[in-house]
C-alpha cells in the first residue's frame, strides 16, 4: 500500500452518481406549481424555499424527504394557505418519484474508484437520508469497492474527526474526494488532511458557501473521473515528502 495516505474517502451524490440534476428539476416543477398562485417574476419563490430549507436542515436533515417537507411548508406560506391539496399531493408524488429513480453513475467513475482502490484503502462517506442513501449505494453496484460505508447526518470537521478516530487514521493520512468544497474538502483540509475536488456541473445552493482558509496546497481539482487516480497519487507523494 502506498504510504503517506492511508485512507481515501469518496463522497457519493454528484461524485459517484447524478443527484443534483433531479433536485434542480424538482425545484423547477415546484415553481411551476406555486406559479399558479403567485407571480414568479420577482424571484421570491426560490428565495422563500431556500430560507425554509435552511431553517429545516437542522430538523429534517438532508435529502429528498426534507426537500419535500420544505416545499410543502414554503408553498403554504407563499400562497397564504391557498394552495390546493391536489397540488400539495403533486409535491409528495414528485418526491416519491425521486426516491425511486434509478442510480445513474457518472461516466468512468467505477474505473476511477477501482484504480484508487488498487493502491489505497477506500471508504464511502456520504450524508443524507439513511434509507435513500443505503438504497442508492446498493443499486449503484459500487459497494464492493469500499471497505466501509459511512452515512452521516452532516459532513463537518467534527464528523470527519469522529469517523477517522473510528478508523484509527490520522487526518494527515486521509484524503477525501468530492464535488462539494463545503462538505467534502474544506473540513478535511482544516483537520490537516488532503482533498481532490471534482466539481459537478450544478451545485445545490446550500453547498456553494465555502472558504478554503487553509490547506489549499493539499488540494487538487480535476474535471473528470479519469483524472482522479493521478491526482490521488500525486497528493500521496506530496504527503510522503511533507513528513
């Protein structure tokens, strides 16, 4: 096993498979539903939904179910309670369709993860609704590549520190791969770890607010999965040299 980096973690949604696309489509449908009751021109529907989602994350967590509940709450508020039960039911059915949607892997990601797994121990660290994330991992066909799968409620420095403690791995020997600077990269760098940032073409608004205040020299950015193995190896060599 390559020294320097002992463990490589992978995010799931929009790193291994498509996810945000479906949420973006759901928001457009939500705006069409609410648009039957209010004028969408001023943009307040999206702003209201964002505000409700932000307040509800601590209550509902992340994922489709929390999204649907926030949409129902927002629709009720925005329309002053005038929204019809049938339209609320449309939001529920939309969420059910998202939960049943087949997993669509990003092109080349299985080969990329397999290549990294040939040289490093790899784990999956993802956040969201437990049942839905378990189902996506199962249906992805990738679970055999990971030595362990962690589904957490939040991905911050405290969570990574706890998980790494359970793995008995120092943060300086850990590298995280993901599409979110806020959840996948910044917290790990803050702990002294390493990161490969692979942005997806669309990002949830709640994941866009992140500042890399330290450790940028321990990060690489790649555009496509085929560049992941090379970036991981480069950072592993850098980790060895820094010790």
